[in-house]
C-alpha cells in the first residue's frame, strides 16, 4: 500500500496520526504542514520509503520512532519538526538520507545510528538544529562521511552549530584545525565548547571543561 504524493498535505486540525502497518511507501509531501499533529509520530514496520517533504512543517511532533524496515529518508522529510526533542535513532536498515532531511529541528538533542549501518548521507542533513548536542556517526563506515562543516551541498555536517559534538567512525581522517568539536577513537579533537546544557554524548573518553 502507498500513500500518494501530497495525499493529505496542509491539513492543520488533526492532532493524532496512525499509519496502517500495510503501508510501504509514504509519498512526497504526504503529510506536509500537519501543523496541529502533536506528541509521538510512529512510523510502522513495513514502511520502506518516506519520500521528500513527507512530514515537513509538522511543528508540534515531540518524538519520532522509525522502523527497521525503513531504507530511504528523502529530502526535507523531517524538516521543521520544531518541537522534536530528545535523541533520534536512525535504524541500520536506512541506506540513504536526503538533503536537509532532519534540519531545523530546533529542540533535538542528539542523533545516533544503529550498529551495522551502511547509510549514505546527503548534504546539510542537520542544518540549523540549534540545540543539537551530538551526532554519533561511529556506526557508519568512515568512507561515507565527509566531516567538513563548511562544504555547502557536499558535507552532511554543513550548517551544524559549533556547539554540536560529532563522534566520528574509527578510521576517519583527523579533522583540520578549523573543524571544531569532534571525537575520534575516543579522543577529543579541537574541542572548544564549554556549555552542553547538562547533556553528554555517548562516550566517556573526553573530559568536558566546566
């Protein structure tokens, strides 16, 4: 079963959404601007593709649960989930994440990828995630990661704030001096930020200054 492109877009009075387990494909803009949708959004097992802008501007979603059947997250899919909080876990089944897919999620604190991930990351994925404390890329093959935050439309880290600590896969190239706040093989690289709002990343090997 598929949910077609713009099937339910711009419906602003629905507060709860239940997607049937028979759905495999969620089309472009399918639930765009569901601006009153609140609480937890659960994507059921069986969904393999969430296409471009499917849930963009669902401003009040606070939690997102993704299934391990999911293979593709399209461009701007979860853009402007401005109330999304806590830690977002990307299943190892996901093989591609599109441009700005998880951007402008102003309250999101952390992103992790499950072990065994072979995901390919497009550019600017986490752009303008203003409270993002860490991105844990350690379960992604190093060959899939371009760590420069400055490379617009090239690096997945472009647009991330300097306050975001990035945990790199083992074997990654050591960051350049201009690239701040990385952890590589348990060692802090170019660490300059002092205030993490009470949050810490998943590693204990770095001493956070007070």
